[in-house]
């Protein structure tokens, strides 16, 4: 209480979000001040709720200065995830992303298998038509013309009529 009172007495020095929440004096050497500015009070609130201020303090002091920013980002992310999802926290996000990766890898494998299948079919088709590898287009067009003439409607009609007569002769 005394510390809180004296901190407020300084007036000019705004305590960082951590010290404000913990109601303690925010000194020049405050380990939280660079990462928990006064204008982002929620940032520290969740970290304190999940990890505890003294643990965060210890973790930051064990780290070299240049790694503390990343550590704070990680703790803030994990704490927010834990508050959103108290059971799984950020593990829930990680496992859902892993599932997504697995699903996409399966789709990719299916697409690759289809490509291999289509390539094999194309190669088989070309070899059945007796194509020379140098002129596949020239050899392919006459074969499609033959196919077209087979599909002529008149020819089909003749077939149907012939078949009908044949059937009648059998039935009578
Ligand atoms: Zn502070």
C-alpha cells in the first residue's frame, strides 16, 4: 500500500501496465516496463492471470535483453489463447492447424496421383494409335475423323432398322 501511494505521488512517471495492475512502484529498472506499456493494460492482465507476475519476472530476468521481446510476444499469445480456450489453449490452435496441413497434404497427394494417372493414360493412348513421337498431332486428327464418321446419325438409324427387322424375324 505504501509503495502504491508513493508511486502515485511521483505523478510525472506513469507506471507500466504491470506495475499498475500489481499496485507497485515502477522504477527505472522495471523489467516489465519496455514490454507492457501503460496504454495496453489487457496485455499484462492475461499474462498475469495465466503465468503469474513473479514467474514472468523470473523468466524475463533469465533471458538476455534481445530475447525478451520475443518471449513476451509468445507469452502474450499463449495467455490470450488460454483465456479464449481454457482447456486446450494454443495447443488447440496448433492441432487444428496440423489437421489442416494433413488434409491439404492428402489433397496434394491425390492431385499428384491424378496427374500421374492422366499422363500414363495419355502415353498409353498415343502408343495404341501407333503415333510416331515426332508428329503426334498429324496422326491424331485422321483417327478422330474416323471416329466422327462412325457416329453419323444415318449409320446409327440403319443399324437400328436392321436390328428391328432381325428381331421381328426371330419373334415371328
Ligand atoms: Zn513497471
